[in-house]
C-alpha cells in the first residue's frame, strides 16, 4: 500500500513538471513604439531634478484606463557585446569621479511618457548620456 501511494504521488508530481502553460497573446492588445531621447524638457535651478517628456500618441484613454507601459533602453552593440534592450528604469548610475548617484524613473500619461532624473549633486551628466539613445515602449491596452 505504501508503495502504491508513493507511486501515485510520484506520478502526480512528475506530471505537473512537464506541463506547458498555454499563453494566448493577442497581437492587437499591445503596440511597440521606439522613441529617442532628445534634450531635457525640464531641469530645476539646482540641476538635481529634470525630465525628458516624449510625445507618444499611442498612449490613449484605453491604456490609461486598463493598460500599462513598459520601457526598455537600447544598449548598442560593440566589440564585446551584441545589441540588446535593458528594462527601464532599472538602475542608479554612479558617477565615480564626482561620487554622485542619479536615479531615473518612468511615468506616463495620456499621450506622453516622462523619464525623470533625480540626483543629490547634478543630473547633467546622466542627461547627456541618455541624449540620442533609443527607448522601446511596449504599450498594453
């Protein structure tokens, strides 16, 4: 009897391991939009806060009501690494030469995304680094 119970338990556990979930992705439920960082839209007098505001008409009432926006920043290919996309925002940048840490974060509203930068010392170096880089937006309705 003990062996029978062990056999049934083993069968149940092993059958769960091999299961593949069915994921139904409706292509109409999301869009991918690629935008580029330009000049800062705003920077405060102390240069400790600023933001890039980028117009994205694809973010509409449906997205605001029931959707979401995810962002990925492009990492260009070089001799050591292939081109790739990193989830954004995801990091704080430390400028070792000045001992500063800058935080970046994403927010969005009807028709736009805003990338905000915040620092104890200055956001200017990070803002210059972002300028010209591509941002991939995955917009879910």
